[in-house]
C-alpha cells in the first residue's frame, strides 16, 4: 500500500511497509531520522545519568543508615537513664 505526498506539483509515492525512512522522493535524506536518533540517544543518556544519580543517593543513604541507628539507640538509652520508670 502506498500513500501520496505532494511536493510542489508532483506526487511521489511512499511505501508504508517495512522501513518508514525510505521514500521514493528525489533528494530525500535521512537528516530527520538522524536527528531523531540523536535526540533519542540524548534522552537515553539523560535517563542513565538520572538512574546513576539515584543509585548514588541510595548508596549514600544506606551508608548513613547504621550511624543513624546508633545515634537513635544512644538517644533512647540516654532518655531511659534520665527517666526511670
């Protein structure tokens, strides 16, 4: 099945099966497709950076967790010593 695109006054068919990038239009280039791939790759890179930053924050949080627990236990212990039942 083909569809027709008007370019000035001439009609050129474009195949809609298989590879959408290919056209039978004279002088057609892959500039738009290349730009799309570049944008997709940049988006993927931003996602990778975001995930890496989240992983780093989680690792830092996990490293702080034992110290936080020790501090909490110390506070509870001090409170218990100062407030006997």
